[in-house]
């Protein structure tokens, strides 16, 4: 049985997706340990926003994430805009947006879907205190790890999602 997507997925986009999904988090985990970091989670079934919520709750902080800083694979936004999202996306949105666990005021539905996409092969979300930034940079370079700053922690509770 074939599944027709509302947009086409080019060979390069498919190859990049497969490469990303088959990359292990071993190097990132080793780099985090080498840098003295102790707060991290693998981004899987709860999506980036859901896993950030787990970290925020466990650490007693507020985490702010910026979608503009999140590296998205090729046509991810176009696919989400066409409604091609996993079924768990809606369940994640309902659960985490309820009772203010996560706030996404001002975000459109596509952006929320991208934050709550329940991928089963995500990278690591790692908390890097300012005092460990140099060690993290050195360790991730040693281990060949790409990293992006996608948000920050501050005093407060929950998770705030920004465009």
C-alpha cells in the first residue's frame, strides 16, 4: 500500500531524514558527561516541548524555546502545514498545553505541531549552564557533535514556546 503525501519528498530530504534518525546519541551523551553536564533528555515521543517540560519540572525552572532556533529537516514545516503529522502530535498538544504546563500563545497550529511532534529518534536536549559553555564546546567538538542553542532556562515554572 502506498501513501500519497500532499507535497513531494525529494531524495536529498529523505536521505537527510534517514541519516538524522539513524544517528546515535552516544557522542552527545559522552560530550555532556565530559563537560560535567547532568541535565539532559532524549527527544522522542513527547516532542521537544514535552521533554523540555519534563526537564523544567525536574529542575524547578522555566524553559523558553524558540522555534526559529530549532533545526528543522527540509520540508518539515510544509508537511506539518499540509496536516502530515503523527497522531501523537495532537495528544501531546492536548496534554502539555492543558493546565498551563506549556504555553504557546501567539503560535500558529503548524508551529505547535512542530514543537509537539513525537519523533522516536530525536537528539538530546541538554542543559548547559553558562559556567560550562567552554567545556561543552570543547567536548562536543572532540566527539563530533552538532549542537544548537534552542532556548534558555530562567526562574519560574513550565515551558514557554516562542516563534
